[in-house]
C-alpha cells in the first residue's frame, strides 16, 4: 500500500491515475481548486477501493499556501511514497502574445507554481530518503513552436528543473520522473482541432505513468510514439524550422 499525494487531482490524467491507485488499495491525498469537484473525485476513489482518501483545497499559484498543504498531507499520510504534480492550463497563445499579464499568468500556472512545489517537496523527500516525484511536463517543452511557445516555455522550464532535481535527489534514494504527454482527450483540449490518430485517452496515459513510476524511469513520452515525433521536430534545422507553421 502506497501513500500518494496528487496535486491537480481533478484533471483528467490525474483522476485516471488515481483510479488505478485506488484499485490497488493505496492511500491518497488529493489537492485541487474546486472543493466540490475534489470531493466528488474522492468519493469515486473510495468506492473504487482506496484505503483512505483525504482532500485539501489549494490554488497552486498561491505559493505561501504550499507549506500548509504539505503539512496536512504528511499529517494524513506520514511519509509520501509518490507525488504526482498534474495541474495546468492550456494557454491562449494569441492572447498571451498581446497581453503581458496573461502571458505571466500562464507561465506562473504551468511553470513557476510547479517549480515552487518541487522546491518544497525536495526537502521532504531528501529527509525521507525514498519515494518518487512524478511531474507532468509536455512534449511542447521540447521545442518552441509559434502555436504554443508560451505554454512550451513554461513546460521547458519544468523539464530542465526536473533534470537537475533528478540528479540531486538520486543520491538520496529519490526518483524524479518527467512525464511528457502529447495530445490527450481531456476537458482542457475540448474543442481543439486535434489530429485524431495522435490523441490518447487519459486512461492510456495513466497506464503509462503508473507503469513508469513502478519501473523507476527518469522520463516518459506518452503515448510512446511521441518520442519519435519529437526527435524529428528537434532535429529540424533552425533556418527551416522558423519557416514552418506548427
């Protein structure tokens, strides 16, 4: 039985992961902004077999509230075996290009809030000397593209931060997993014109994530074919890439 903290627990991918852990009888501590949705998810997980489910309302952009959340989690669970950081928004790129406040808000939500959480969690995991920190980044962070470079910049910062944190915590027996999903069929992507064959369900992505945590992997492209897609995109020379609309 594992003790698991999920930040952004009402997101499609996080909920799908939580259901898999609930079926194994794990103990869960869920955080999210919407108290009603959080409690609905918690009740669903109890029915599915979770040994214990606690909830905590948290706005991840309110960084001073992070320590209170972590204190509540450790009081409820004790040591944390796994933390999944899965919150985020899909940025309105066009608006961000003309609205500084919008751009900064998206960078904070998708990047800085995660880095703030990781900075706090790192100390806890260092003291524990065990556990896994799993963080949702994105394939969008692999290269800046005109269609989503604000979102991509935030995720690139998360990916780079996780790479350094992984090397730091590995020496203490702690693993850091960077998760890079491609297109996922969630409420966040509803209404977007996405290429059908490349769109995965949250359940498929969750299966990949939970398996990667169990195997102690450092990074994960999900579904698997995104590793090849992004290899091609990263390999395109800059003088060509800037002429391509992606």
